[in-house]
């Protein structure tokens, strides 16, 4: 019997490595098939290189990060700062879900600092529903619909706050203390981002920043490092917390 499939759908290369890679590592250790997808190839993520040049680098970095845990990287091929809820984008994400046969999906918080993140969250939520609808077909040809709506989870927004600085607390946390070094190795694969983050965000040592955030979520739960999540519990989406059942939760 094939193992279940987990798919992360985040906006940009390195978002998963900041927000949910520890959980992906733990699922991989249980034998799950792991896929990491980004909505864009990070084509605006450089102050020196042209869009297609930095995009090629960042696709390669995404694939290298995924390879650390034997996962597969995908790019939906929307463009930085232009991610929007459109028919074409929705079809692409549905195609991704049907191709990977995703059972459990991790995506961005619906409220975040970056509109690409919020649009990615909306598109992924819609695709999780549409992928199980037989009559929803894309122009590329017929792909078998999913057997059911997959489990859907939202990662923390960056820094745990929305665009107005209001706290967005997780409803549960996953202990990643035993895999934090492997998570850092995955993030380190995104070498092109150090200079960009320093210039545009005023942030250096982005691996240190990831560790500090994971440590903060861990301290809230009485462990060394953790990642926070919320589960989408709307009508027709699964309501049992499969992620918590598999990996346990820590703290309150």
C-alpha cells in the first residue's frame, strides 16, 4: 500500500524551509512521500540579476533543499508580486494536487505580511476543494480527481503576525527539536537569499532568524524548537487533526 503524500504549497523558494520544513522532515522519517512546491520561482529576489537569471538559480536551490530529505520540488510558475486568484492559477494548483496525489497540504496563513502569501493560501484552499471535483478540469487534459478533499493546514505567518501587526497564534505546535539541524541544512541550500534579504529587508543571518523563530514557538510549548499550525475546518474539509495524530502536539 503506498504511503501517504504531503505537499507544501508556499509562495517563494525558502518559505517552506522557514515555516514548515521541520514537520516535512518528520513526516519523511515516517515514510511519507514529500513534495515541496512554490507558486513562483522567486524571480524578483535579486537586486543584481535579471528575473529569469535569479529564477533559474532559485529553482535549483529549491530542488537542492528538497533533495536533502528525498523530496521533490515543483514550481507553479506564477510570478513574484503578481500571484492572484485567477482561473489559470487555480487550474495550475489543481493540476499540482492531482499530479502529486496530495493527502495532506501545508500552505501560508490566510493573513500574512505579503500578498503573494495570502493569494497562495487562497489558491491552495480553493484547489484542495476543486481537486476532488470530477467536473473541474483544466486545459492540459484529464487528470483523475482526488478521492477526497485533502487535510489542509496553515503555517504561521512570518513573525506570527498579520499585515497590521496583530498576533496570529497557532492552534497547535509540532515539536521539531530533533530535526532543527536538518531544517537549517535545507534552508542553507537557498544561498542566493542572504544578500537579497540583507539589502531589501535589512536582515542578515537568515538561518539564525529561522532558528530564533522556531525557538520562540518551542519556548511557548516547553520544547526547544517547534512549528505552529492551524487546520482548515470548513465544511467538507477533513476535521480530524491527522498531523497531530501522527506527530503529536506540544504545549497548550
